[in-house]
C-alpha cells in the first residue's frame, strides 16, 4: 500500500507544480495585457489566476481527484 500512497503524493506534487507554472505564465500574460491597455484581457487573465489559485488550494488539501 505504501507505493500507491507515494505515487499519489508524487501526482499531487506534479499537479501543484503544473498549476504554479500556469499561474506564473498568467502573471506574465497579465503584464503584457496591461501594457496594451487590454482591460478585458486583464480581467479574464486575473479570473483565470484566481481559479488556478483555488485549484492549487484544493489539490494541496487533497480534495480534488486527479483525472476528473
């Protein structure tokens, strides 16, 4: 049973790293959108960033199943 737990932890860590990467890219995109005065894009990117943060929290707490 220990290998399955280790695999699950590895999957969760990989998911957290992927979401962190997405948030980083969104932050960079938001900066580009701000420079272009693209208010709607800024808003949408910010909402995506909030969603990514929420997803990170759910993954970190273990309440999200992987592969859903």
